[in-house]
C-alpha cells in the first residue's frame, strides 16, 4: 500500500537533483526504438545485420517487458486500471517471450527465422497499440493519477540495471 501511495501525484512540488523521466514517455521511447529496428530488419538482406538487429530487438523487448511486469503493471493494477486490460497485456508478454526464445535459439538462414521476427513485430505492434491508444493502458494510468515521474525513475533505474546484467552475459 505504501508503494501505491508514494506513486500517487501530490500537489506539493519536490525538488530533485535529476529530473525524472515520465514513465509513459520512457515506455513509448522504447516502443519507437524497437519499431525502428524491426523496420531495419525488414529492409536488409544481410544475415549479419539481421542477427545484430534481432539480438537488439530481443534484448530491448526482454528488458522492456520485465520493467513493465515488475514496476509499471503492478502500479497500474494498484491504481485500479482494469484487470481485463492488464491480464491481456500479461498474456501478450508471455507470447512475445516464447517467440523471443525461439529467435534467440536460431539464426538467419534457419527455417522460419525471418518469419519469427516478422510475427514478433506484428505482435509488438498490436501490444503497443493496446497500450498507447485512446482509452488504453497509458491513458488509464494517467487518469489513475499515478506519479509518472517517480514511476519513470524506478523504470529507468531498473532498465539500466537489467541492461548491464544482460549485456554482461552476452
């Protein structure tokens, strides 16, 4: 309960040394980056470039899903964002994770490699639309009066930590 209370907007202004990113802007920026990489993947015939892009996409989506699941989604649920909407997002993440695992276990030239990346792209486009559309999760999060600055700082800190951990394993 305390976490939910600290994430609620307050009328008091608090000075922070570093301005916190807005949670929704941070998540949307992730969406735009991955969309760009999917487009680059679609427009290249180079196996090495496809491998590099697929690796970037899989890493970014893995981290993005994890910070949403650990921080953003629980905050939305606590703030009363509709369970059905949140449940659908969880299931969409599960489907993406399975496809990411298949992509990571294969390479350009393998059967269905390009098709897997294409289907992942389509899944992510649908998921992003659900989050960003009018009346979608991001709109509901704003309506719930969450402290998006504080939430953004939590997301950024966790994202940075996860990226370091995952890059160290590569």
